[in-house]
C-alpha cells in the first residue's frame, strides 16, 4: 500500500469516527484531501475500493438512513460503540495480569492471538523480565488446533487410541473444553457416535485433528463440574483394592509416601497400599522393583512380574 | 499486517501508555523502531480535517517518550475478536488456578470484569491438586522472608525420598506443574524441585545464606548423560522438557528422542515403570542396568 493511500484511508477512518451523524459520500469527498482531484467517476471508484479495504480490516462501516425525514438519502456511519471497547476501567495491576496472561503460551500462534488481545486491552504484551517463569501448552501443538475449534464451535474428527483396548478408532467429537490436570491435557466433548460426554487424552490422539465446517449442536452442560470429573477418574466404583508390598528396609520412600500403613521388621518393611487403578500401581512398583521382595495377593505379584518382563523384552 | 491495521492497533495503545519510548513500541509490535517513527509520521498528517485541531497530535517528550496529545476520538481500543477474548480468558484462568503465579482472588475479579464486558467462550479449564497449595504458600512466604525450608523430597532421579534443607529463590510453572528453584544446602548447588514431590515442608527460623542472582538460577545440566530412546509418545512427559534436544517421529505412536538424564539408575527405573513402552537405544550400559535392577523378578 502506498503512503498516499495509507494516509487517505486513515483520513476516511477519522472522518467517519468523528462524525456525529451518518455522512454522505460527497461530504467525505470534501474532507479527505486525496479525493479532491480527478473526475466524479474516478472518485467513486476510489472511494468504493477504500471503503471495502477498511471493511476487510474489520472496520464496521455501515450504510444508514439519515433520519426519518430524509429517508431517501443514505450516509456512511461508523458506530464507535460497536467498534470500540467500552472503558473497563482496569487498574495498573489488572493490566499487568493481562500482560502475564498473554505471555504464558508456548505455542506461537496462540501467543500472537493473546498478544493482540493484550494490546487491545491497553496492556503490554511482552512479559517483563522480572515476571514469573511460566509456560502453558508445553510441547502440545494440539492445544492450539483445538482452541480454534472450541471457539468457533466446530465438530472435529481424529483417530484415538483407547487406553483400555489399545485399539485405534475414528472419533467425531463436538469439542467443549480443554482440560489440564495431573500433568496431561485432555479434550472434553460430546462424542457423536457414542452420544455422550467423553474425555480424550491429547497424547492418545494419533492422527491430525481435522476441523469440519459442521457446527456443534450440543452445549456443554452448565452443571458439568470438571473437578468432580477428574476426581471420579481415580475412584473405581465399588471398593478399592489393597496390596501388601514387602520392600528392603528403609527403601522406596516414594512408594512409602502412598502407603496407608507401614510395618517394619529387621528384614523387610511391609507397606499396605490402597489402589483404584491397577495400572498406576504396576508402574510405581516396577519403578522400584530392585527393592521389592514380594507383592500380595499373588495374582498382582504375577501381573507385576509380567509387566517388568515386558520392559526387559524390549531392552535386551 | 499492513500499516493501517498496525496504526489501528497502535494509536489507542499509545494513548494508554503515555511516554512510552519508540524502542518499546517496536518490540511490542514486532517492527523496527524506524518503522514506528514512519507510522507516527503518517499519524501527524491524518485526522478528520486538515486544519489545526483536526489532526492527530503526537509529541516527543524531553524523555524521548511518545505522547498522544489528541487522538481525534480514536482513544479507545478496538473490540476483541472471539478468539482473542478466549485466549485472554484462558491465560487468566491459568493465572487464577496456579497459586504460584498470582493472587487468585484478584485474578477472579478481573475475569468477572472481562467476562461481563466481552462474554468470551471458555476454552481451557485447569484442575490442580489442592494438596499442593499449602506447600506453594509456604514456599512463597519462605521466598519473601528469605528463610530456609526443610523438605522431604521424593526425587525423580533417585528412588528414595530424602530430607533436605533448601533456600527457595523462585517458583515456576510448566503446564499444571509447579517447581521451585532453590539452593540445596546438601548439594551446594541450585536445584529444581517439583512441588508435587515434596512430601513434607516446614519453614525454618534460619535465614537464607546464599545470595543468587537470576542468571545462576538456570539449572546446570552439563554433567547430565546423553541418551537416545525410542518410546510411545505419551511417555515423553516422563522426561524433562528442557533437556530434550530432538524428537523424531517413527510412526503414529512411536518417537525417537535424544535427551539428557541426571543418572542412568533413574533412567532404568523409568524404563521399568513403563512396561514395554520405552527402549533405550544408547548407552548400552543403561539397558544392562534395567536388566540387573529387575533380576529379582526374572528367576
């Protein structure tokens, strides 16, 4: 864009912004220096192009009737109330919080959207050097992809590997919310085939996420409590199971922290551990298996031995 | 972004930051300082008319800062798009939910204010473990009061929890995990501790003795051991994000990763905890450690 055109477009913008009623094309012509030369036709073409260019940049220029009396004359109108933000009367502290909020993303694309948001709120966008060291969406490109789909309420499809069956299936999901908990990212949404709420761990989405142009039809229920949902993951309906793990005395303090009770003898410490998910207990015991003497019940002991053998099989 | 879009963004922002130097504007908007001056030059000649009082009035102060004396009614910023408002809300939700970062009550008030005005679509929810919150508050007060803290720590690089006395310097967060950078009096070095692995913490009466500037807060991993692994993607989280130097996709599920670990015993323990999901490509020594650590179970 030439410097002359930039100046002209800015002039049009300011003329509209300062007008208290809709103004005609002719009135605009009189006030904008770039329009005073050339024929009427040349001016009209130029103005049409300029107006469209401004609209493309998000400036909501409307064509409006002057008033009830002159309903045959139309003028151009830029409504400050629709276009500009109301004054939120933010304090300096609040503007700093916005700066921090905008600078937390790891993803480049989300960062530039968030920075633009901060600028529009009248905040700085770059984190101050003494600001907190934080990062969100670490190593997760899928967060940015889903972010758009949630904002625009678009149905997404992807291939998902279920944890229990280890099988991959194609899912059609109305995305509701990204959930960050326990060091992992999840998508909470409405699974169209299963016709119910489902939670998907992003690391088990094994394909690219494709965003369809279909709109979501189910809203996230107002009473859905995600903290409760997370809580329910660690609680298996029915009773919890109990494992008794004997370890070398004084070892395995990580496992010990989780035990309900500990009994010490000269040759071993006996930990009583309550667990909901067997998978998690397998991981925890396998990690320290060199100090573990035995596990009961015996089926669990066999499961752990099996689990450890799998690790050995791929490393020898 | 063309000059007009930049000017639309920049002018109300300059109004909100009187006296800001051109270099800061350049940094904030990702353009050169020269370009900033050129844009200001355009502004000087623009307005609803051509006479005095009808043009935007921009001045340089004695401090070389930029002052907008008259913005010709363009003194309020443009409304946010849906995506922008959502990104802002998501970032604020992060600040609100992570007790290490900000006063969550103040953030909540701001979120209410913004929600009422912009009605953004919520995109991100964070559920943190409330059991960590007390520990984070304790670490915060230790940083402020510059006193030592005694912790019982279940380290990720050893199998046993240890008692340590640390001098907390700074809290940091990666996703929903909170870490504390602290001087460890036993190791006599800066260490990073994961707050969810601090089993017990108590404030000491003793003042901190080591004065560390921020530069030195960067963890030294030069003595760590280079390893190459092949693993299922979802186990990548077991390794320190900062030390991963390359990730190569093998198929939809498996990746090959070059990273560093503090010691091979720890690596062996992670490999065992992953069942068959992690294979050590190198060093070979680590594979031997995996086998010997499991020897009790292989009879």
